[in-house]
C-alpha cells in the first residue's frame, strides 16, 4: 500500500504504550542460550525433529517461525530469511552449515537508533527487516517487504467512483509513531491490508499474502501473515517507529 488520504477514523483495540523510563536507553538483545545445531541440511517442505529444533531456536532468538509443528513451511522460511539477513547471510530457504553455525553464535540486529525509546520499532530498509524492542529488549524480528520505489498508476473504484491513483511506491525514512489500526482485512484503494497498524499517514505495517525478498509494496511495510496476526498484541498506539536505510537492487 502507498501513502494516501485516510478516510476512516481510528477505531478498534489500540493498546496504550507502556510507560518507559525518561532516560534514553540502548536497546539490546538478551544473551542467547547455548545451542548445538543438528547440522542436517533442511529444505522447504522438510519435516521432522531437526525442523522442530530450527523452529524453537528461531523463536527463542525473537524470530517468529509460526506454529512449532516440525514442518518447514512458509512461516518458518520467512523467519529464517529474517535471521539470515541479520546475520549477513544471503537469504535462502536452505538451512546448511553456515546458517546452522550462525544459529549457534547469532548476531544481534543492528541498532538503528541507539538513543531511542526502550519500546520502539526500527525498520531497516537496507536489510528489509523490522525489529520491535520492548523495554530495551528485542521482542520480535521479522522479514518485511517495503515500497518498491517503482512509479505506478493504477485504476480502482474508491468511494463509488473509478479513479486513477499514481505514486512512486516509496517507504519514506524518518521518525513516526503508531496511530490507528484495523482488525482483519481492511480495504484500501490499492488493495487489501491484513491487521494494518498505521504509522505515517496512509503507510502501515500490515499482513500480505505476498512478502517477497525484494521490496514490492506501494509504500507500506508488508509482513508475513502470521507476524501480522501477533503484532497488534505486541505493538501499542503512540510507539515510536524509526525507518532507516535504502534497499539496493
């Protein structure tokens, strides 16, 4: 989705941001527990004990692999992509020796705003990763797909009229705060958004059925559907959102 005129007023459950200390704090990730990788090469569609080990490890590091079900599906792949990007590994669906080694000695996400509020969201457009900090600790790390940067013109029916909408599909960098939200599917003039949480005019975090490795949205920050399902309970209203970086194709 792209930035646009918001035609509906805020409604629904919007949790207030928890009170945070007045002094700025550098957010950090808790020390990861010891982990011994099984080492078996895994590919999308794999099943079994090793997949469950992978899912549990991603979950304890703050990534969201979806249901811990020993089945390597799309939710686990999205979490793996986020982990690989944070750890300097070209994202792939294959879990081989380099990824297993990184899971044994994982990096923390790069802190984009060292003096930011302890509870905040950082969006790294360069790596295409979103990090939610709560109380100075990493709470959630997710793969994203932001604005493609490709100019567009699309025709859509909006407010009972056929209209032409044009833009440059850009996710602007800057400092914002979460505002209004909707539960479930929300219709925009440029498509459907799942559980959108707006933070910059008509730009929102939202679930999408397609969240590719390259930026592909009209300007919003696309999230895997399972991440969009849990984010509203983790991210309140008025939480700072910092967008940094630039994706290089």
